[in-house]
């Protein structure tokens, strides 16, 4: 890291990074991350935790609530999240509400997810620092519909009806988003349903992003075709007279994508190596910055180099740090050194705050635990900064 970069953004200031944490909370966080470093413990803990929850073993919920849930989830309900949202806001950090339920199939369950998103949007309308709610299309439609649409281009009668219901749910959500002045991030998912998600999202953007960006699509830069798709999406927006909303991520389903491609005898959509993903990620951010008046984008990453590069480019291009079309985001409970140092430096930054009943957010928690185990570099960095801060405080 060069000296000029440090001047624009120092992500290693641990005092700022952990200012939201008491000494006790910091020590607890350190112990939890140390435990999660252990692959065996994470795998065994995930399986045993699920079994214990199913069997209603006493104290399981209590244990989960006070450890991994507390670290990575805002609360079981919106009201429970309020305290955390207010704390984030005190440190100039906005909230993206992420209802944590995983895909279900019954119509009533899908309507329930829609109603939760609607509630999140209403809540956002009343809380100034809640600026976005997330939507996962697989949480709003039965399994198989998006896949069939993509593979065949048409649907069976029953799936066609389900698609119509999905579109109705989405229009209800987008209308509420517009009325509440809270945006919607549509999550990116697996490549075998992503074309369907893109098609639907483009139509929503065309309808709802005329004056202001209400709907954001997500672009996964671990795919080798996504930089071109970002440019195509931008040209589409210009041609049809709407603004593009773009959340730029690297992508969360790499192993699953590779396995699916191998199983179906297809070429994997994933880049040939990490360096190619990193290159396209930074190029995508650069592209968004070059079109910042017509693309509203979120640099959604825990990668320090990409974050600094984006901050540096904003500086070089003489764009205001708090430009309304630029924001950064990290997941709640992770990479606080990025979030709070960005906020302190005056950039727009948010935390993705998942919430929901413990049993429903368990798959999300297992993913976080596994991710923190497998991403050795990230974990080491997380622990290094917490340790540095504990040492710094002990000297004061
Ligand atoms: C706010 C937020 C929202 C998100 N929303 C979504 C979403 O909607 N959809 C989604 O899929 N993900 C989403 N993610 C997860 C994201 O895609 C990444 O999995 C995660 O953030 C790790 O990547 P990173 O940019 O933080 O940095 P790093 O830790 O530097 O990158 C790790 C990532 O690089 C890529 N990678 C690793 N090894 C290789 C390799 N050998 N070849 C090619 N690529 C490789 C993978 O994508 C891996 O996850 C989100 C993340 C955040 C922070």
C-alpha cells in the first residue's frame, strides 16, 4: 500500500474499526473468530447444531443466539435489529435489511417472505438510515420455475402461473420500495437461473428506475462474461431511458458452479483464476465510476485492495466521496475495519444486516462460518486487527 493510498483511506486504523465494540464484546468476537478458524469444529458444530435444533435440545437456541447469531445477525425481528441499526447510524453507517429465510415452496410461505420484505420497506421508510432491503428471487417463487424458464424459454401451465405470481409479488414490493424511498437489491444467484433473474430485473428497472434508482441488479465478477453483461445492461438502460442500479460482487457459489458444470458437461462460467476475478471486479467498478451520473452502484466487497482502489479512483476523478450514486457495503459482523474506516473517511457505506428467526437463519450462519474458515486470508486479517485493537486498548 503506497503512502498516497493511505492518505485517502486508511483501513488499518483499529481504533476506528472497533469503536462500536466494548472491551468485553471485542474479546468475545476474538474468541469466536478463533474457534471458526478451525475447519473441524465448524463442520462438526454446523451438523450438531442443526440436529440439536431439530431435536429441540435444551439451551441450543440460547447457545446459538449468544455466539454466532449475535455476531452475524441483527436480531430475530426488525424491532430487535433497531438497537444495532441505531448504533451503526451513530457511526455514519447505513443499513441494508436482509430477511434471512431460505427458499421455501408453499404459496403461503412465499407470500410470507413478500410480506416480510414489505415490512422491511415500511420500516425503512420510518428509519432514515435504512436505505435498502434485499430480495432473493428464489425466496419468492417455487423451485424449478426460474430454471425451466431459462432452459426452455417457455413454461408449463402450472409454472407459468407461478411465474405470474412471482411478478405480482415483485411489483407489490417495488411499488412499496418507491413509495417508501427505500431501494431494492436483487441478489445474484446460480448461473442456471441467473438469466431468468436478469431478464425479470431488467424489466423491473425499466419500469421503476425512470427518475431514481429503486431496483439494483447484482453482477458477479467471478463469471468471465459479467463485465460484458454490465456494459450491455448499461446500454440497455440508456436505450430504454432508465437508470442502471448495479451491486458489484465477486460471487458466492464458485464450488457449486464448478460442480454443476462438470456434472452437466458444460464449460464452467467461473474465471480461470482469482486474479482474473479481481481484475474484472476492479474494471467493473471503474466502468461504473466512468458512468456515475447514470449508474448507481454498490461496491459490495470485503476485499481491501478493491475498496482502496475504488476510493482512490473517486479521489482521482474528483467525484465527491459521498456521491449519491456510490456506496460500499459489507456483511454485518465481518470486516468492520473496512466499514467503519470508510464511514469515518466520509464515504457512503452500509452493513448488510440479516435478520429472522434463529431456525430460519441457520443456513446463512453455516455459510458465514464456512466462509470464514475457508477464506484463510480474510480470517487471519480479521483476527489480526482484533488482536491489535485488544493490545492497543490494554496499553491505554
Ligand atoms: C454486501 C454484500 C452483498 C453480497 N451479495 C451477493 C449476491 O447477491 N450474490 C452473490 O453471489 N454473492 C454476494 N456476496 C458475496 C460475494 O459474492 C463474495 O462471495 C464475498 O464477498 C467474498 O468476495 P470479496 O469481494 O469480499 O473478496 P475476496 O475475499 O477477495 O474474494 C473471494 C471471492 O473471489 C472469488 N474467487 C476465489 N477464488 C477464485 C478462483 N480460484 N477463481 C475465480 N474466482 C475466485 C470468489 O467469488 C470468492 O468468493 C455479497 C457480499 C457482500 C459483502
